[in-house]
C-alpha cells in the first residue's frame, strides 16, 4: 500500500490543529471523552449510502435499512475508540469493504495513535461517506499496549491488565429508551376494526457489563394493537430479549435469545441485512459470519434460540445455530397448509390477531470457515422445518398468481453452500458462494473487485438463481428481492480523484426466466446510477445523483410486457456555519409506464446545536402526477426511528425537532410532523383512511444513560 510520508503526515496534522484553534473549537480537547454522538452528525452519511434503497420495490421489504440504522444508532450511543478499533468493530458498522478495513487498520498500526480526525483524509480507500461515518462514530482514545521486546514482558503484562480494566470500566453502561407516537387524527379503523388505541409506543433497554457481556430487551406496540386487552394479556404485542457474550477464549461471540445471522454472501443463510446496489460497493465482500442480537422492533425476520461463533487457532472458525420460533401466516382454506408467511408484525384487527403466531418454524445449522493469508474456504449447512406444510400455489389459480408456482413448498427443507475467496494484495479480490438444496438445483453468486490505485475501485457481481432454486433462509444480492429466478451482472466503480470528491456509479442488468409479480412472462431489468459527492469546503458539500431504471411489467393486454422507465435526479447542498447546520435539496422524477408522469420536491432543513439543546426544522413542497412518480425525503428524527417518507400528489410537509440533554445522562426528544395535501380530502385507504387533508403526529422520546 502507498502511504504518505511521515513529513507530510506531520504537516497535515499541524495544519488541522491550526484550523481547529482558529475556529475556536479544539477537537483535541474533546476527542478523548467517550460521549454519545448526535444523530445529526452521522445520519447524513448514512443517507448517502442508502439513498437508492428507498426507490426499490423489493429492497427494503424485510426492514433492511431500518436494521442497519438501528445498529448505527447503537454505535452512536457508545462510540468506538478509533485507536483501538478492530476488524470486528469495522465489520459491525457494515459500511466498509475489505480494502477500506485493511487500509484503516494498517494506517493505525503504522502511524498510530491517531491524534486528530483530519488524519482520516490520509487513510487509503475511504470515500466521503465512509470518512464521515468513521469520523462521527468514533472517538480518539488510547492505543492498546504493545510488547516492545521479551525483556519487558512483566511491564507489558501489567499494562495489558490495566488497559483491560479501564476498557471494562468504559464499556460498562446502561441505556433505556422509551418512545411514543401520538396522532392528532383518527383513522377509519380506530375504535372499531382496530382493537387497540391509535398510539404507538415502544421500550428498549440494554446494559453492557464489560467488554464481554451485554444483554437487552425490547417491547413494542403498533398503533391499533390491544394493550392488556382482549387476547393480549401480556401488555405489549411484541417482546424480544437477548444475552450476548464475546471475546472469551475460543468463543468469538454467542447470542442467546433472539438474533440475526448471515454466512457467506447470504445465499442460504441471511436474516441479518441484505445488499442494496449502492450499499454493495461498501459491503458485499464482507463474507465473514455476521452474528448480532435482534434488538430491533421488527417482528418479521429474526431467529430465536442460540448461536455461537468459535475460533480455533488463527485460521479455523466454526459457527453453530439453532432456532425455534412462532410465525404469522395466512393459511389455506382448509387451514392445513401455510399459503403466505407474514412479516408485517401487525395484530390490530380480528383477522390479523387470528393469524398471530399460528405456525412454527425451526432451523438448525452450522458454518465452518478456514481463512488463510490469501484465501478462505468454508461451508454452510442448514435444515428448516415448519409445523405445517408450505403451499404458496394451488393448481388452478389465476395466471396473476403464476409467479408463486415455484416458491418453496413442503414442510422440511435443507440447503448447503460452499463459500470461497482469494485476494492478491489490493489488485484483485474474488469472493463467491455456490449453493444447492432439496430443490435439486444449483445457484451461485460471485464478486470480483480491484483497487486500480488509491483513488479507483472496480467491482463486478454475477448471480445465477434458477427459478426452481430456493433457500427459505437466504437473501443475497438481487434485483427481484429473493434468491430465485434471476440471472444478472452488476458493474460498479468508486473514483476519488481527490480526498474531497467521490464519484460512484453502477450498472446492473438482470433477466427473469419465470413470470414475476405484475410481469406475466420472461422479463428484463436495467438499472444505472451515477452519484457525485463534493466537499466544497471542510463545512459544506454538494451531492448530485442521477438514476435511470427500466423494468418490464404487464402491459394493457394479457401477456404483453412493456418497460416501466424511471428517471430520478437529486441535487443537494449541505453546510455548517458555527452552531448552525442546514441542507437544501431538489428531487425530480419522471416515470413512463402506460402513461408519463412527472414529480418534484423542493425541501430543506436547518439544525441549531449547543451543549444541551438541539433544535431542528424542516419543510418541503411536492407535486407529482401519480404514485409512480412519488418522491422521497430524508428527515431528521429521533434515535432508532428512521424517517424516510414518500409523497405523491400535491402538498407540503413540515416538521420540527427538539432535544434537551442533561449531562449526557437524560435526554428529552420531541418531533412534531405535519403533512397537508392540496389535491385530496382523504388520506390513506381501507382502515387507515383519515378523513382529512392533513396529518399531524407527535413523537416523544425519553432516553436515560448511566
């Protein structure tokens, strides 16, 4: 790897310190304190990595974006020590590829300790979003002690014990969050079809005992769900808990309770997080096993039981996992089979309550992985059993249901895969996974990437999922939302001509041999994106993003397929001046499918922060021709509550946010959001209908740390 010389490094550090002194904010005086990170600091960089996922029909159906948002919210609550950061820590952030992880660790090993965040500009391979996330989610603390020679063994051992003692003290902390959403309107189902009140609330608590032990619980109730009423005798509709152990001898990590797991590229086992197209440029090649507690309010995609990761020596890893949990399901007319597995988690009406926990699923599996200096090889085997057979397709169903014919059917399933990888320095890296199962078909996904130099990275992803292949627990890179019936090739590139400018581009082509939802026949998809992020100064940036996507859908007549062509343009400018932070954004949409529709949204927000008080406001105007031309706008929100609403029609959106903290131990946070439509007098449909052209919600959160 090519690194800057020591002289240049010193000059950059001195320059950064001078700038900090002139600005009246000495980062050095603050960076050694492990303080919570304000959401307004890291969320803009998160948006840069996940902006495209909001526009896809299938990408976020399992709450992928929300899961990663909540994980980063956890890290923001307990920032990582950059000078003691590990490969596992960087992988847990899920926003860095192997090249970037190697670059960060190598830099710290060679030049550490890092004295100022300005040194992030000198770490190789980091793009603007990764620089921002690493800067905002870490603090600058002490480096772990190093043994200089064998004579100094006793001093080294004493230093290690003291370092671990201090680390355990810093790690010991508790966190309790209570949040509620109060609507200032009434839905059609409130007080009648819905068996509970219209207020949504949840509770989250966790406690870290030391660097090895952590436990937590989550309780959640959606609006309309009964609370200590009807068949709900236990208060909240959803409870989740876990105990996590890590770094204890050969035990790398273990979770007892509810958890999420991914092995390899997720082809046969992945209910953790999936790979969006823009996000894949950062994470698709992180093929090590990923295990984490299920600390989310999502009720759809978790495992319940236990999982453990072991490391034997330097090269051999083994993971074992088991799960037994209830699921929600729509049953066939005779109630003997499962027609559809439900993941919404809603239990508001009599029919939703009747489908609550009406089936069971068990999973048992293992993964073994050998990692050498330049290659790795591993395998995953799992078996899954349902309490009653899956029957997603019934003979004689209408043609519109034909896409379900090859969905998993039966009661018992198994899958097995081989994962593999090879790397040659920074010039070449290959990862892949090939799988089969009781379906008798073979599927594969493979990636190749190369760092041409410190400024340019290229990546290609190939996948082949036959329409008769299925994996009930798998989710890998795809356009169609599942590891079934898809063949495609994806090319991506990241070019950083300077440390302040980043270009990202990808092009993806996919083919679907069997009919898909709303596509009665073999179909194609083409997706292209180009994004530029330019830091015009240390306090301002410009983002320009253009995306054009075409996918075949049903036309006017049965069997006819026509392309749905979407074009989306976003131009955003963000800046910080003193205690103020503001952003303005313009979104434009064009959608041609059966008819041509256009849409636009002009939005902006501002944030003022001081020691104890943070106040934010935001507003936007939108005008779209139809739902197909809908627009999306990211909003500042309370921790753990991702806010990325979509809008269509004509209207305006406004919100205000306020947070008051008392010595970083108690925080009171509130957000008031208001949406008004100019072209309708009703909002929503079915039981969600609001008989008004306006909608107002109040979010209140109380957070306690110790």
